[in-house]
């Protein structure tokens, strides 16, 4: 971090430090991309340096999200949302980030005249998404400065009004956000339905989808996201067994 801050090309980078036991990243991976996240705008593309929503501190965000003329939009993926999200937030029914523009245009009547608050894990996706909303003509567009992870670390708000955990892309999978008495689990075990925030990968290698599975169900061998995957692996094992014979 000291080297990056000493370099004029990277000085000023904001580091989000979250102490953890052991190594949460199995290996270092550096990839060069033209754009970290894309909305697929083609010739209409723009830089967040030119246009982006107004930043709200955690304290400002908590105060504004309670107003009546507000719409909270979660700019993350469904599997992140299912582990945890802000109370009252909307999750657009899209499969990828690049589908958000079309969703906004379809739902424009419900968004017109509202104060639109966008948020994501660390604030990166909202830089682009909030700017797109402004370019679409929405006037009151705000984004949570630093994203969910910064919100949870603020000593005054203490993650209030965030339900569940924040999905992170390392070995921890989920981290605590709400450090108030209102904290709780919002996700349920896929098999038994009990409250559960343990993400596991489907044991059927061709699926490998993440699903919630409590310790009891995992101990009982329910390591698949659905019956179809369990049956598919049995068929595969049987086929390999016949080949070896």
C-alpha cells in the first residue's frame, strides 16, 4: 500500500481494510481490463469521471433511505442479494449488470420523480450505474460512498437497516455488516427451510451453483442444490462404473 500511495499514478487509492484470520485469498490474481464493470452501452458509453451520482456518507444514507419518495436499488447479483441487503431495497430482475439499462427503461414510470439511491458491495458498480441514471434524465440520483463494506464499518450507523451479511469474493463468502440489535439472517436452507447463511457449492461438478445449506442437511449428505443434480451425478457415477467394468 505504501508503494502505491508513493506512485503518482496510484496515489489516493482508497483501501478497504478488513482484518481476518489466515489468508482469505488463495492466490494473487491481476487482470488488465478496459472496464471493471460494463453496462454494454456501446457508442453511448461514458466515464464515471464525467458523470456519476451524488455521494452519500453512511450517516446521510441512513437518514435519506427512510424518506417516502425514495427508491433503493441494489446493483449487485441475485446471489449477493439473497445473502443480505438493505431493508426495503429493490433487486432488478436481471441476469447481469449489462441488463440494467433495459430494466430502468421498462420501469421508468415507477422511478420518475423519486430520489434514487443505488448501492453495491464497495461502490464500484454504482459509479457507473448512478451515472447512467443521470444520463437517462433522472435528476435525484445518489450512491452509497464506499458501498456496503464502508457502511458496516461506520461507528455511528454500525450497519443499521442492513439485513443479513454482505457477500464478498474471497474465502469468507459473507461478512457481518449490521452490528446493532436489529441484525439477523435473511436466507434459508434450500432443503429444510431453516434460517441459514451458509453458502455451499453444489456437489454436481457440472452445476457447481451456490446454494444455502445448513450443517444438519450437509451432514445428512444433502450436498446438491436440487434433486435433479443429485440424480444426474448418480447417473454419471453409474455410467463411469459400467465403463470401468
